[in-house]
C-alpha cells in the first residue's frame, strides 16, 4: 500500500512494524469516525471551490461505501497501511480516481487523528453516561426499597452510629451523580473541532473551519492551531480523570459489598448466579466481579498516569509520543463501561438480610443519641452530656454488661428521627430521581444534536451513528 508520506523510498520492515502495528489494530475502531471527518472535509473543499460537484459526489459515495464495508466487517486496516487514514485514502484513490488524490488538501494526519479521537470520545462518553445513569437509577430504587432497613454505620472500621441500607445506597447514587457533572464538563471540553489545524501551524489556504465544525456537530472550533496539537493527550487525560472519579466510587461500592457479604457480617447475600466457585472448596461462592472492579480502579489510575506521563514535558507541536495515548484512552473507556454495567447487575441482584442487620444494630450505636437526649432534656451542655454518657458506656463495655436489644420498629423510629435533610429519615430520593431525569434529558439533547449532524453527513438511515444499549 502507498503511504501518505511516501516519496520514492521504502521504509525498513522493522521500523514499519514498530511504528504502525499498534495503530492498525486500534484504528479499526476509528473507521467510521475518520469517514465522518472526511465527509465534512470534502464538503468544505467543495464549499471553498477546491472540488467540483462531480468530484465531491464521487468522494462522498466512496466514503459512504467505506461505512457500509465497515459495518459488514469487510474494511480492513493492514499493518502496511500504517493507519486508518492511509487505508481510507488508498481506497478513495482506487474508487474515486483522481478525486481521491485531492482529499488530503489542507489537512494532515495529525488533525485527522485528533478529530477521530474527539468523535470517538464523544460517542463513548454518551455510552458511559447512559451506563452511569442506569446504575444511579438502580441504586435509587434499591435505596427506596430498603430505606427503613437499619444498618450499623462505621468509622475507623468500628461500629459508630445508626445508619440504613437506604442511606448507604443513596449516598453512592449521589456520588455518581456528581461524577455525571464531571462527565458533562469533559464532554464540553472534548466537543471542539480540531480540523484545519493541519500539522499544528494551519495552512495557506482559505479553509472554513467553522463550516467543518458545524457539519460534524461540534459545539465550537478549537481556535489556536498549535494548541490543537498540544491538547492531544491533555483532553484525553481530563476524560480519564473523570473516569477515575467514577472508578473511585465504584471501588467503594465494591469494597462495601465484599465486606458486608462475608459470613462474619452477613448483611448482604449474593445470588449464586453472579458468583464463581473454587476449584478445591465445594462450598465457595466468590464475589469475583467486585474484586475485579476494586482492582480495575487501580488499573484506571495507571492508565490516567500513563497518558499524563506521555504528554508531560513534550515540546509544542506534534510529537510521535502522542500516538501512545490512543491505547490507554480506549482501554479506559472500555473499562469504565464494563464496570458500570457489572455494578448495575450486582445491585439489581443484591439481597438484604434484614434480620442480621437488625441484630447488628447494638445499643452502643445510640450513645450519641443518648447524649443529645440528655443535653436537650436536662438542659446541660452537650460536652457535659457526652462525658456522662461516655462514662456509662465505657463502664458497661469494660464489665461486659450486655446492652439492651431494640426491635426493628424501635430502630426504624430512630431512623425517622433523623429527619433533617439528607439524614436516614429524609433521604431525598425524589431529588435523586429528579437529578437522574435532568441528566438523562441533557444527554439525550446532546445525543440528538450529534446524531442529526452525523446523519446529514452520512445520508443513510441504515448506518449506526451511536451505539445503543
């Protein structure tokens, strides 16, 4: 295959493998995105008079043929092609004749790969948001179903104060909804068109960068052409920082489930269908999926650091180092989506052992309640009440005197007494549901804008624009 940069000599086979082997594998994901960018570019070239109507039609049809071939799995990127850009351009030259040789006017592979990654990022962020909001909704429903199930709250890994299963689940839902706001922010950062920056210094041709950005459904043009190149890896790292925040919350969810489903706690029960077994111990039900979520949070941190490490200290302008950010970026998006899906499955299958939870809510959890009550009824300072109750509780604990046991009804009454905003008796589940609805609406609007723009470029209702669950 002819390489876009070739000037009459052949590159050493070992060098070719070293520089291009990974691209040919990863770029299979970017075929449609590169076609979308090329459709917009050829429309712009016609718009400024560089292509005739017949040339534009020939290129447009050939590019749409690539989409059809990609959808059927018949468009291949070989290592000898180097990348998706070369594969498509070589196809255009074969299919559209001399017009195919005109498509590279006023653009570089540098801004091609940038637009591919921006479009890929936009598409994948829609998928991440859908999965994140699905998990939020599942947690909200779980919290509503178990809002009156008491549960010990822990500090320093020791029983501390009364909590509830609903409070636990709602807290995780709210954490992920904050992550959704970060997801929106990085989507907006990513939603700017790099096309027209060429190799980072623009071109001496009157191209219309806004025209291309509008055709692709970008919110704006990324203005400074050298910053366009410098931002490669930076924007990907920002997206990974948000994915890291999501994984931070998923790791906490995973660790809690792992802990609370042990026989020693017995608060939660995991159905056998979502557990693996042991090759030697017949009785085992292993919550492997939560262990992997916990571990993959660390993998996400490593991927984020990998991208940041690659781009730190690079001189301005394009550097081949940027190519190494592609794999961790794609891997991180896959990882986040998979973990969100598996956590949604886990919460939807999780069983609550109310009897064990009630039994675990022993009387020392209410020492602070007793101090508040004493301070209120006896009109003494809280610090004095704290010391009085502390002495009583310490004496009982030291002498191993059993504390009284409360019924589930008494525990529920204590939960309901925590009626302040966000307390166990006032979880604000309607507010969580409202936030989920508002976020879904916002993402649906972004999706519609993106789909409509790409659909106009593609001109066919049979080709996928965004992957739907």
